[in-house]
């Protein structure tokens, strides 16, 4: 198993996993909620064999990543995730990587591209459609039912569960968002270690409360929030991969997003796959990435 390395950014000491440090091109794989960087291992290994340098950072509040100052608001707002990602690649001196994200990570990579022109050569989002930062976004009743946990965390009872029973709470998501039997106990335990971060509960609760306008964000990200809402048009080539039986974000939630992209845009549904494609179908995900972005030896395939 890979070991974590750390890089310091203005607000965080970010822990990350790395494969093939000498790769010609860099791809950054960003995990979602509730998950960890280890979820990318099989995809990362395949991309590394294809010539990529692969970086998998732990988001704020997850795994070994730590805030540098106790006074910093433990915000989980989506603009902060995008800014963290830009700070991460800047701290490592990486220029225009391929940015790939799942769930929270998908929002992070899209927001990074919204905050900076030419942040990436390619953008890949798993299990999430673009343009979903707005608390006033339209929702079907079926999708609102899927999001019960968002609003549960807006209550004192939900906050208590996140703080005191996080493994049972997150396991419920793993058990209900994808077809049954898709993971082994040891796989969940590795991911769940990332939730032992002392700031995990605060970041998670704030993220979902802020997403629906129940709490204020960190003033440090006010300008970023303004730039991202409404969702800007992105000029980066973009690929969306969505599980055909995703029971968290229904596949239809990522349809009709072409209008947000000025260039090449593709969307593919993965038959029989739920909310965690990188774990459930790593070969299919890696193949799709390589087809869309080229191999790690191609200097410019945009």
C-alpha cells in the first residue's frame, strides 16, 4: 500500500498518495464523500503504467490532511475545495494536470477550473453533473429523497450522528448507493480511517449546511463563491462518467450539461455501476480516462 507524503499550502498540510513520480504528464485524482484517496488505487496503478505521474490528495478534514491554524474555519464549502486543489498543484509546481474527481472531488476539480483559466488540460467528473453548487438548483422529488442525508445533517440529531457514529452513518451510504455486495469489509475499513480526522465532522456538517444556504461560508472564499455562482462556462475538454444505477445522484442529474462547456464534452453511463465507479469498475474508468485524455507520454492532447 502507498504511504502518504505531505505538502504545505497557505491553509493546509495536504497529505497525498503518489504513483510514478517521474511520469511525463500528471493526473490528479480527487476522492469524494464518504471516501478516501485509497479508493483510486486500481485506477492510479493503471494510469501510472500508462506513463502518468498520479497524485491523490486527501481533502480537507480527511485522512492525514490537517489545517495549519486552529483559528481557520473548518469550512466544507465547495469553493474552498476548488481553491485547496489549486493550492495543492501550485505547491507541487504542477502545471496543467489532468484533473479527475469523484463526488466531492468532482465538484473540487470543476470549481478549480472555474476559478482559474487553463487550470487543467482535461476535466473528468465521476457521479456528479456540473452546475450543482446552487442551493436553488431544481430537484426532482426522487432526487430530493436521495438527498435525505444532506438535510439530516442540518439538524442537531444529524450533527450528533456524524460526530459520534460516523462509521455506521457512512456505511449506510456505501450499502445503499450501489448494488449490494460491491465491497469487502476491509475495503470500507481502509476508507473509514480517513473519517477519524479530528476535523472531519465539522467539515462535513458545514459542507452540507452551506450547500443549501443554512450557514454562512468562510469570508476568505467570498470572491471565489461569487465567481462560481452562477456556474461559469468552462473551456476545458470535459468527460462525465456516471453509474447507470447510482442511487445517490441519479444518472439523469448529469444530463443536459453541455451548455456549460465551450469545447469538447462527453458523457458516458456505466451499466450496472452505482455511485463509486472508480471502486466498482476501475478498469472501465481507467480505460475511459486514457481514451479521453491520452496516455501519460502525450504532451498535449487537448
